[in-house]
């Protein structure tokens, strides 16, 4: 993506009034930012440098900032629970994913984590996601298209536990967000590079224990780690610095390991839904 210092028509901007009044909007003719503190004609922003101070219709000051990817995800339509940014951050660091990486994602949902991965692997990488629900897959592609990231993603509608396809080039990392990742583990050595990072996000201790039992039973992993991420945000006021009153405590557990190859033979996962796979829209880069 070409970096610009000056706002152009069609750009997304973050209009920041205060911590409770911040919104990502697209600059276009006739468009407005509206809040209880006043409105702003977005067309008037064209040609201004990012970071400029502007005035709302009431005279109250605001800033027009260049949105980060985390800001842009506020535009995504969500119909499923998403992995929180605090967990996404550690997961992508552990994975080593970067430009040119080929990433497998099992359990796309509506594309929240997918968008972070696609933003990291571009311009030459690819994210291949499996989503069992066609409506979620369609919503994910719509969300990714909104951010201009759909060309770096292929979403396959199907159950990766049953019909994980061999890619033309193996994946460098795997992200799994389904309740039973151990039912995907037996298929991974056929599709990922040796010692690739495998990351599963699991809401409960019971699921973590079951996954650990599986990989120990089949001598399937090395460098096994389990994390829970805590994040405390503070009120950024010099005269009264203190933690925010509300916080998100538990979201889930991150199970990380390196895949050992070749894997031992294990029982195939019994089929529960058909084996068909279809592919949802990707525009080649």
C-alpha cells in the first residue's frame, strides 16, 4: 500500500474528538462525520495533512488521523466472536508471519484475524482460510474487500478436519480457531513446512488439556507453550492516572507448538458433514 501524508478523496481517516468519540470514516463528496459534539464535512479534508486539527460545526476541535489496521477493523461487520487484539498481537509475533508468508487459517469466522494476517503477508504472501459456514465465508470476503485485502486471501468453504487440501506450496504457519483443533493436527504435516509454528486459540482449560494430551500421545510437537494474555489500560490523565474501571480479563488461551515431522500414523477423524469444498472470491494480486 502506498503511504500518503496528505488526505485524498476515497481515503479512510480516523476522526478523533475524545476517547469516546473516535470513528473511522471514508472521505467522499457529501459525506459527514456526525457526533453529539457536532458534525464535520469530510470533503473539506481533501488536501490536509494527516494529523491536522479541525473544527466541528459547534467549534469543538478534533483531529484527523491516519487509521492503523486495528482502527480499520472497526469497519468490519461481525456476526461471530473475534479473537481480541491483545491475543492477535502475541499470536502473530509467535508465528513469525511477514511479507511473503503463506498462512493456513482454520476457522475464519467473519475475517477479523484473517485481515491482520493478510495485512502482514502482502504483497507476495497468501492466507488460505477454511470456514465451514458459507454465510460466514461470504461475510469474511466482503469485510476483506472493504479493506482492500481480499486479493491476498483464499477462503475455502469446507471442514478442514475432513478435507484439508494440499497446497501448491506448503504453509509457513497455521492459526486454528475451532473447538477441537486436535482433529486438524493429524493432517498438518502434509501441508506445512517442517517445524512450522502451529497456534490454536481455545476458550477453556478443558480444551487446552485435551489438545496437550493429543500432541503428547502422538509425540507430535516440540517447543510446546501455553499463554494467557492480560491487558490493563489506564486512564491517560496526569492528574488522575489509574486503571480504567472496566476491563476484559479472560478471553482465551493460546496453545503454541512446532510441528514435528514425519508424524506417526493416527486414526482418521470420522466424517460428520460432507467432504466438498468450494472457494470464495479472491482477486489475484
